[in-house]
C-alpha cells in the first residue's frame, strides 16, 4: 500500500482497516454501524481499557506496527483473563498524524486481529482521528460464563501463591534493546510481543482461585495490589522463581541481577493468583509463595524481608 494516512483519508483508512478483520460467534454485529453488538449470555460484561503512546509505551525503531498491535491487544486481553473471564471483543481508538505511511495502521490492525485470534476474541470497531502523536487506545470485553469474577480482594491467610507465564523476560528484552542490540531474540520478542496465558485465567477461576491479576507493573507491585485489596501479607520465595540461564547471561552482560527483572519487570502479562492450600495446581502453574495474616500494613515480602530495591511501573513516577 502506497501513500500516507492523509492521502487515504478517514473513511478510506477505516475501509482498509475493517476489511482485514475476522469475526467470532460472540460478535452479532461487527464494524460498519454506529456500534457493534457482542453477545453477553452471562448478562455481565468484563471491560478494561488501556492507552499506548508513542515514545512512552513503544518506539517505532524498536517495534513494527504489527508488534504494537499484538502488544496493545495482549495487555488488555490479559486483564480480561485475569478476572477469570473469556475475552470476546476489542475496540480500537487510534490517533495518527496525516503524514504517517498508510501501511502503519494497516499492519497495526493485523497485529490486533492476530492477537485477538489467539485469545478467541475479535476486533469489533473503533475510531480514528488525526493527531501529532501516535496513540493507541484499546477497550477489551469479556464473558464470565456464569462464574464470579476473580478479583484482587479474595486472598486469604494460608493460601498459596502461584504464577503461570514468563516473568522478567520483557524487562530483559528492554535492557537488550536499550543497549542497541537485537538478541537474544527470545527476550527481545517477549518485550515486543508478550504472550499472556489467556486460557489459564478462566481455568484458574474454575479451579477456585481466590484472587488473581496479570503481571503488568511487576510481580512485587502487582502482588502488592492483591495484598492491599485483600488485607493480607504475601511472601515470595525467590528460589521458586524461574530464572533461565540466558537471562542470567544478559544480567551479567549489563550488570543487573536478573532477580530484579523477575520481581519488578512488567509487561510480561503472566498471571499470578492465590489458591486454597489444598489446590492441586495444573502443570503450567508454579507455586512461588504464601499468603499470611497482615500483622499491621498489608505488604509483599521476598524471602521474609521487604523488597526495598527500585522497580515496578508507575505511569506518573520517575522514568
């Protein structure tokens, strides 16, 4: 495709984007009308939204438009799965400059579509507008399928803490990219395109998970959200965390303890949950800690001690 977004025009761009979409049985009316219609047999809809800003959340010299599409869909669909719900639909709000090559939003849509396919959802509509900075705003929807949502507030003393998915891989990939390298490729790709374990969320809910969240801000920070909401203390056993040898090699090369990435690196979108002690965890879940009573302030400790090193993501914190 040749030309720019401005040359294609708003409605030409919308036609190009929507022509690339697929659907699912949950979509009763897709793009093309004033709004989409998505089935909600449970009579409840799980909804979440995120905004990605160029220069803040992605860089075009590091990631292709397709990568940005996959990542922006993944981080929202992971939030749906973390509630114990099944992702059903995704809406896109897109701000782009008029001189942007028209191939960029088209490839972005391909990424959104393909990540939705992995999760069993579909892109059902959205909006495009002209602006100076590329901004990708996503709203994702999900279906609880007659289960209660798994919130951050249900962890109880005596529960075990378990995780499924990768931890620290995106942060390690970011460290590699920051130094001008593109390998080890697996870690760079983990930063560009996270792979949340979508199906593990509803499965954990079915198994009796008492609290759950996805790891977007960092393991300690996100477990801190569960601890605060549940009024408990959570202790993580560092020896139970998976640190691949290649991540250790990257850490040695850049002078970073890889445990720092695993505990505080975000954007992997693994799922971490608490379960009753008697729960037999499925194969891909790894027990990493326990829930205790909060003697004073709810908190997260690592090997029995507060984690006092910097880390965790805060949009309004220092870069």
